[in-house]
């Protein structure tokens, strides 16, 4: 199949947390659909493996190792990408940390601050840094990965609060942009998925009973390829 016939041909995508799990699977799926994918994450080796898999499949990708905790690195990344491309068409906000599951009074303050930095401050910084490039796209999509624990659940207060905040933040950006740009925002709840984070949260669970991250990745690609309205929230079953 010629690359020009692929649904995302000519599009630029940026995926955070792309070295493994849902992020890696989403990067692979976006590339298979024709997008050039910028892979970000802390683990250079993992990013290189995903990049190699994309190239072997005939796709296009660029790795950009960085730690999203370092706010200045986001600005440098945006500057580098803007120097090579005019517009950013797809931004997938996937990177997150689970933190320790603890009762609210027992949440460690330093760990909580780090969790909020990665799970909510970093996405805001990414949106701010790439806002100009997203506005230049004729059909930009910002996809944020959330969780069912935004509904209060014992011992999930820290992580759940960060995801509830992320949904509100990204939704607000969508409302701000809908009448003045072609930017649309979407929220994706992956549901129970076979990932390292899931295994850490539920160590006794049989991973064979869970759907693979590629199921979530395919759903995300379907979301951005379709004429999905801004503000759409999707839970991935399977």
C-alpha cells in the first residue's frame, strides 16, 4: 500500500511514554496508519526498540529521550520539533506514574508532588509548548489517557486525583480551542490492559486475562482518523 493512501499520511504525531505499554503500541499503530511519530520517554533503549520496529514495518519515527519531570526539557523538545516541522497533528498524553497506593492521610508529600508534576503539570506544559504547532494543523487532536479511578476509590486518591485533573485540563483546552482552531481534544480510558503499571497495581492478577495494549492503540487511531467531536470520552472494552 502506498504511504499516501494511508489515513494519517503526512501527519506528525507525538506520543509521550512511548517506550513500552500503551504508549509504544500507540506509536506503532499511528506509524502503521501513515503518521511520522516522535517517540518520547525516559528509557532510550525502549524508544530505540519501538523506533526500530516502526522502521522495519516501513514507517517513520524519531526518538526524543527526555524526562517530563524536567520542565525545561519540554521547551527544548518543542523548539527542536518546530525547527523541523510546521504543524503537530496528534499529541498523545500517555506518560504517567502510578505512585504508591495509600490512604489519603498517608500519602507521601514528595512522591505526591512528583506524581502531580508528571501526571498533570507535564501535560499542561506540553500543551503550552505545542499550542502554536497544534493551531497550524488542519485537523489537530490531543488525546489524553485517563483511568476509571477518577471515581473515588479507597487508596487510589493520589493517582485518581491526577487523572481527574487531567480530564478537566484537557477538556478545558478543547473548549477554548473549538471555535478558534481545528484542535479537538479526546479522553481515552483504556480499561484493564496488560501493562507494567497494571501489574504493579494488581500483582495477583493473571495478565493473560487482560487485553493487550494494541487494542487500546487501535482504538486511539480509530478515534483520530474518524470525525470525532471535541470533548469525546471513550472507554476501551475488550
